[in-house]
């Protein structure tokens, strides 16, 4: 074989390294934890997954992927993952220190290193749940003020269609809420 052929083979063998580096950067740049497992042990995980659960990257590979799910939910998650190619749902994650936190898991079967495995994306829902709770509390305060007001309040859109009325409006006009919502100002 000529030296030119040997050089081309060496270049071809070296090509995956930049691609692997690129995909590692993509995986580590996301705000989702990404893990590849064979149902029994973790084969690879991105740095965000490790940080999310409080483990170092050195300690994560080889561990049971279902150990990161709250014990009361492991059986359901394990069964679902084994029976379905694509899964998605909320669960409870378990951090290294034993702390629990809400997570969303999306998982699918993929081929990795010539065999079928699971690729799972995990998102920490803590901030979203806190924002939802804050929004719900704010909505509840608004509802109490809106319906408890002594004055009649009618909310309408730009065309004048009534979108909401408070209890005082219903009492004052003698119409049920649903009847008023079918009207315009």
C-alpha cells in the first residue's frame, strides 16, 4: 500500500474525534440531563445529569439507572421503559444526598455501539413547579378580590365580548354567569 493510502486511512480513523467532541459539547450545553443505559447500568451521562443528581461523572457510569427514581415509582417506570419504545412523563428524582425533586423523563430506544439501549432526557421541574404554585396563588388572590368586590366588574375583549364577570355583576343584573358570558357589552 502506498504512503498516500496509509495517510488517508489515518485521517479516516481520526475523523470521529471532532464529531465526538462536537456531540459531547451539544450534550453538555443542554439544560437537560441525558443518560444512555442498557436497563441495568448507565453507559454514559452528560455533565448536566451528573450535576442535577449530585454525582461526579466518574461515579455515574455503571450505576443502576432506576436508582435515580423515587422508590415508590421505580416499578412503574421500569415496566414502562421495558414495554414502550418512546415514553414521557413526570416522576420524582432522587439526588445523591437523598433529596427528592420533580422531574420530567423522556426516553426512547436507540442503537448505541451496535446494540439497543435507552436514551433518556431528564429535566428538573423544581423551578417550573415553584412558578406554577406562585401563579396559582396569585390567580386565587385575584379571584377572591374579583368575586368579593362590592362593585360590579365586567371583563371584555377588544370587540366588547364579555369574557368574565364577578359575582356582584350577576347579582346586580339578575343573570347567571354563563348567560352573561354569551353577551357583549
